[in-house]
């Protein structure tokens, strides 16, 4: 039902189809285009409404109405500037799937309005209240999703200045934008079943532009006190200030404790790790501590640098089953699986590779890997996929196996669903993947830019000293287009 936006209206709800409020007579659709239908939030600066964009066939949108509760002229001036800043920054940033789209900004009947994309979902503060503290994998998921957005805005000379759980929304799984994105990309994130665009950064009212020569003079104190960096508290925000706030957000989500209580003033240090309810890996703790450095020079220089650490540590550090999402379970009594386990435990890597291919082909009654289809992959039970993967991971101490290969594949930008119209993009990532796991070699040794050639199968390294992810080589020659369906199947199976 249309909702009247007159702040003084005593009966704002109106029957469907009306153009004027039955109580106060105000025009219901703003500019004749944007019709509020429900109040979804209000505070000292104004109100927010769920709405319909009548110019886009009733497409959902959000309306922000500026209604500051200030009497002082100076405070009112600053509040207006912040409201206008949000529109300016959203307009300057342009289109990004993880930033609300600015639809319109205008004044009507003495009120300022901002119309933007409606994000269907809960912010992380509410999610924490409903579901409890976050796990390590959830924090990793958040970082790999939100860091590219920060890099995007920083590249455009914008500092958000108010990164906190309330301003990060996880899209609902039924969100049209998320469903559409899953259909196209089907989960590019390093975390199983976490689409790349399922976190949205909102509330750019505190955002401010910066330039190289004014990066240390970005204005007065703005932001939420619990999350702001020391330099921002002095009115000198820089891009790394957003990274600090993201680190504080992460330790709050991991502990559920106010950031004020996670810092010990007496010893002048963070004590968040002492307040964890469950342990996390040392490499994630190191990354968070680096984000939380009080001195800017000791902090990460960019969001991309944090992402690089996340990716390199996930591959090269001591990868354990928990960080890969693998939980070891008792294997079945299949004779073929037992034979595979025995071969791998004895370090017979080439025999294990042959048996892996043999088991998969026998299950779908095919003679060659090239004959396999994504549908065949789907028909093989999860128990088999998990059992084979576990056998490789356990025998190689996580050096070989599909989980390790999947981590590498995703970190290189590989998608989990192969699409023919993206063949060349897929092939490019596949070549990088083959180089990383050692399936290709330089044509001329010791030349950095030498073209790469594929190794013959018999020239693979069937030894524990082989590059990480070198084995199994099920997709090596004939089944390269199966690499993403298998990884996707494995991700689905882990969620069951």
C-alpha cells in the first residue's frame, strides 16, 4: 500500500492505487515515479522506506528521506552536507554490484530525498545477533568478498570512513540480483557456496573524496567510535583507515564483544585473541593483527595487498583440513577406495592417479575421461567424491587432492561452472592453473618469458616433492572442461 511521506501525517497508510494521501492530501509518488510502501528504518538523520520505482515497472527501490533532528544551524549544515555527500559519492562511484545503485536525488516539498537500489538482506550486526559469532571460514568469506569493493572505491579516490557490521549487508539468497549473478558466475569466491557479490557495502554518507596531496586532511571526525582508526579519530582518514575498520569489524564478529573491550589501554594492545570462543588459524590471526596496526606505516597499504596475503597463505602456508572446509569422515568399505588409500599411503602416486581415474570411469560406465559430462559428475555420490579427496589430502598432508586444487583454481579467478560463451576466459585461467600446479613448463629453461608447453603425462612428477596441487591429474589431458564441475560438486558435497 502507498505510504505517505509527509512527516506530519497521522495516517500514512493508503489504499492501493491512490495518487494522493487520503489523510493529508500530499502527492504519494515522489516526482510521480517513486512510491513508498513501508517504513523500514528511522533515526536522527531521517527515515528509510521500501518503495517501488513506477518508471521501472514497479521495480523495488529504497527511499531515504532527510529529516535531521537538529536545531543548531551549524549541525544542520553539516548534516545536509553529509546527506548530499552520499548522493555525490554514489554517483561518482558509478555501477558496482556490491554498492547500492543511485537512482535519483532531489528536493520535494522542502525535504531532500535519495532513491537507490533496495538491498534485500540483513546487515552483519543483525546476523550476529540472530546466528551467533562468526567462524573462521565466515570471516574469510567476508574478507574475500568485501576487500575488492574497498579497492574499487579507493581506486576512485573515495574513503568510506564508516566500515562496521551495520554497513555490510549480506544479500538474501532469494535476492534477484544474487540469483542472477549465481546464474552467470556461480560462485567465484574461495568459499564453497558463497557468491562473489553476496555482501553489499552501504551508507556512503560519511564517505569522502581524497587526493594524493590532501590524503592527510580529509576533514573532521566522522565514523563510529568503536571502529575508527586512530588517525581518523584525529580527522585525518586515509584509505588504510577503512582497512583498520574492517579488521575491527572482523574481531567483533569473531567474539561478539564490543571493540572497546577488546583493547587493553594499560598494555596498549589488542587482546581480541584472548576473547575467542573457538580458535582460528595463525595465518588469519596474523592478517587481522596486520589490519589492526595502530601505525599506518605498519598496516596493509591496500585492500589488494590483504587479498594477496589471504590467497598466498591459503595455498603456501600449512593448509589444514579446517581452512579448506574438509572434515575427515570414515571412508566406505569400497574395495576400489581401499586400494586407492593403500597405494597413496605407500607413496605410489602414479598408481593412485590411475586408480582415481578408474574409479570415476567405472561408476558412470565410460571408457575415457573425454567422454565424461557434467551430468556424469553430478550422478556420482558425494561419498565417493569426499572419500577420494580425503585419501589424497590425508596421504599427502594436504599437498595433493581436489580440495587443494580447488583452492588454487579459485584464487586464480576460476569459476565453478564452465560456460561455452566464456571459453577463452576459462582457457586463460586453466593455463595459469596448469602453470601453478606444474603441468606445463617453459619451452626454453631459465628464460623468464619463455612460452609454456604441456608436459607429457609420463613426465609428471609422481613424488611428494611435486608442486602443490600437481596430483591427481584426472583433468590433465582430455577432461580439462570438467575441472570446474568437479570442484563445484565437491563444494556442494561438503555442505551436505
